[in-house]
């Protein structure tokens, strides 16, 4: 695996590889890697000649400074895992490399309604920060395929919109990969490292709540089904930002379901001061 810390040499290297006809797959991450990240690398490995991963804890997407300060960093372990997963290139820039002109004047992306729903509402500015960094990374790496996790469902929608807005949608294909889970259903996440063992056990309730929505889904008014899931989580000690049933295509909340529209159940909640998010499709 080749490690690049600067964008210019990486850009140069990749343009030569691209000129040789090599297909490039890209997996952006914030490090503290787990099997979920590795599954994205495996998907990229299968479909590309060159696999690039990035590790960059992007300051502009954190609306909560404590969350940023406490974000886990496990670089040596990450590098070992990337080598084992067959990653060809790791891009490991620092903040000055990605934000040479600072972070106070950044471009604005007109993402439409998706920006203000759910994560956008509870984490103001988050998706703008995500767009800034992903756009910059894409301009450097110019991959054929971009591999992201369904775990961050709304983020995938935002990135698809970013590709449209920046005229990249014909050049870069977004591959959305399934969520990897622990045995108890807890979606793997770097933030899980901040939970106690008891917390990790309890956090399985998030998946149970989502599955209860899926199992009991029927056409008609969904408010009781939604409220029951929230109650189940609150009774277990979670502080819930939202539990909702939403349209799979735009994440607008669905209160009354006619029985056909594709739906996702989405959740964001705190446990032990750690903010956890998850989602599942409930009527594939
Ligand atoms: P992060 O390092 O949290 O920014 O995540 C990097 C990428 O890994 C994003 O595309 C995430 O959606 C994806 N990812 C995070 N957790 C999982 C998971 N449990 N299963 C699959 N992909 C994941």
C-alpha cells in the first residue's frame, strides 16, 4: 500500500494510472476502521484495479466540538487493516492540506430539502461540511466508483445530489453498500468504541426497534407504530433525536402509508453521550 499525505503527488500518480486504463474505486473514511469500512473496500476491490481509501477526520462536518474532539483515532491499526484488505493507496491528508485557505469561507451546496431533514436538522451545517470534503477528495482522486455505506442513508442521498450538482454523476458511480452489524444487531460504527460493554449490549435495542417497525408495518396510519419504537428506546434509557418512518426516495416523513411506497425506518439517539444512527428498509 502506498501512503500519500499530499494531494498533488497523489493526483499525479492517479492520472498516470488512469491513463493506463486502470479503474479506480474510492472509499472515504474518518478512520477508526471496523468491518463495515472493510466491506466497502472489499466491494471496491472486486470492481476496480486500484483501490484508494482516505482517512480524514473532517472538522467542518462536526457541529458538536466535543464529538470532534472525542472522535476515535486508531491510525496504526487502520493501516494494518487496510493492507490486509488489499487497499492500494491510502490518502492521509492533514487539515492544512484539505483546507489551505482555512475553514471560514467555504462553498455552499444547494442540496434542497434533504439538507434540512433528520440529520440535517439535528446537525446543522453537517451536510455542507460533508459535501465540501467529499467534493475536494473526488477532485483529487477522480474515481470511477465511490463506495459508501447505507448505514449513513441520508449521507448517500446527499452525495448523490452533490454528484449531480457538480456535474460528476456521469463520471462517478455511487455504490451504496449494506450495513454491517454486530451479533446483537448494533450497526458497526467508529463511535461504538466510546460505548461501555454494557452500552454496546444495550445499543442492540436500536436494531430491535427498527425491526419491530418492519415486522408490524401495515397500510394505514403509522403514528402508533413509530411512537411504540420511540417508547421502547426511551424506556431502555436512550435519548432519542428521532425515530421516523420516511419515504425511501426523499426521506420525507410518511404518516399514513397507502401500502406501496418504499419506506425506510430511521433513528438517531444518544446512549452514554454517544450519538448513534441507524436505518433499515422496511418494505423491500
Ligand atoms: P465514517 O468513517 O464513519 O465516515 O464512514 C466511512 C464510510 O463507511 C461511510 O460511507 C459509511 O457509511 C460507511 N460505514 C460506516 N459504518 C458502516 C457499517 N456498519 N456498514 C457499512 N458501511 C459503513
